[in-house]
C-alpha cells in the first residue's frame, strides 16, 4: 500500500506531559521527511498546531479543514499551504476523509476519539479501505486498547477488527505499519452463541 495524504486527528490542547508535544513534533517531521501531505483540522491550537508547525518547518505541505465556527473564533492556522472552511463538523470530517489515504490519531479529547472511531468504523464496514493508527505517546491509548479487548471478550467485536487498528509509540514505526496495513477480510457480524 502507498499513500500521499495522511489525516491526523489530535487535541486542541497540549496535555500535561511534554512528551505529547515532542511526539506530535516527531510525527510532523516524519510526515514531511517522507514527502507526505498532512490533512488536519486547520487549527493553530494545541497538538493540532504543533503537528502542522512541524510539517511546515520541514518544508512539507499542510491542508487544514476547519469549520465556520472555529474559523470565526480565530482558530485558523495562518501559515497553511491550503485551507478550506466547511459549514459544520460533519462536513469537515467528510472532507478530511475524502483527502486522506490513511489516518493517525494523536492524543486528544472527545473530538479526537469520535474521529478515530468513525474512520475505524468505516474501515470495518468496508466503506473505505484506509488504515487507522494511534500514536501511543506516553501510553495514552492503552485504555482504548483495553476497551477494544473488552469488546472482543464480550462478543461485540471480532478479533480482526480489533487488530486492524494500529498502535505504536514511534512516528516512523507507525507510518511504516500503515504502509504495510491490509484491510480485514471478515464480516462484521458474530454468530450468536447457542
């Protein structure tokens, strides 16, 4: 598999540990080093701004997709290669997904979780064939891994769908894993127990 556009979901806050900023910077540098284009939410706030700044500092391209509301609040990063303003969050996510060849989640809050699970669900259902990874900085996504394990243990998710989400603590390693990722070849539904 090859890709050119990598969508990154991330927090508009920095988090309390400096590892989060360092990890976002490392991802941005690696995206630019590989000649990939960053697709993200268009803000200059928090880790969103950090990853965009890191790509731009290395001469890379960044496309920001921002909502009218956030644009009007002054959250648009002013140094982007290109940006688009969408009417709302749903159209913002759809536009990011159209651009993206693969997805990475950085640490974040509700919006990041929602975006992560939406694109993973679309992969699970076969609506797209795009890999999804989590940059597990400071083991941030370990509770998500435990939640997915629990869903498998309780009969709500197949192992193949749990395993289609990639987790790695290193930016280069996660991008390499996404390059070799293959979509699962199983249906979503689990036969009921007798």
